[in-house]
């Protein structure tokens, strides 16, 4: 089991290094995301506002983040103090509705949002229960085993998520001292 874990860890590291160029080529450009949002807003007969644009820019300027409504609100109100908490909340929900953001709950009672990097994206998470650090990872072996389990059980998977809870290296060192 320990050998499999280390092999998996090495596979994850190698996959992340080798796949960096591939990931960059699959990233959705900000302009494409903005266009998708504008089309969705138009389809829903909503107004395009400067406040939404400010929230959009702040949210999508930090890919890989897992941000709460409160955290994003604190950032955008520095740029525009007239933006209200409810506007940030509704805008994040809008991003989720038009498939530009994922909504995540990691067991700490806070709903977090993260930008969708590319269409069809899937990744999993390591969540430190000591400091709250969230690390994204992809592993083709996990995806393969998931498909295999579904196939053997004649089960059609439409989505899955894997969240591993434990302690990051920094918190492990603190606990050991």
C-alpha cells in the first residue's frame, strides 16, 4: 500500500510537470470566458454592469483559487466600495450557472468558488484540516480506476469528486515537534 501511494505521488508529480504545456494550451482565455458570460447574460435578459465586470476581473485574475463570497467581496470593495455583498453572491452564482465556476464545499461550513480553467476540466483536491490549504491535483490512474469501477458495476457516472482530508507537510512538521 505504501509503495502504491509513493508510486501514485510520483505519477502525480510527473503528470503535473509533463502536462503543464498541455494544460496551458487548454486554458480558456479570459476573453472567451467574458464572451460566454455576456452571451449567458443576454440569453437570460439580464443587464451587463460595471460591478459584474469588476467581480469578473477579480475572480478570473487568480486561477486555481478557492474563494468564498466574503473573501471576494473584501477584494472587490477595495476597487469599488459601492459593490454590495449580495451583488458578489449573485454574480458568483451566475458564474456557476453558466459553467464558468465550480461551487465547492470542503466541510468547513464555507462555500467556495473556483474558476473553471477549461471545458471538461476535472481535478481533485487535497484539503489540509490544520491550516485549510487546498491543493488541486489530477491523476490519470484515479480517473482510470474510477471508470473501471463504474464499468464493472454497470454504473454510468455523470460526475465524481475526490477530496482527501489530512495534514499538509507544514502542519505535519508542526504536529511532530
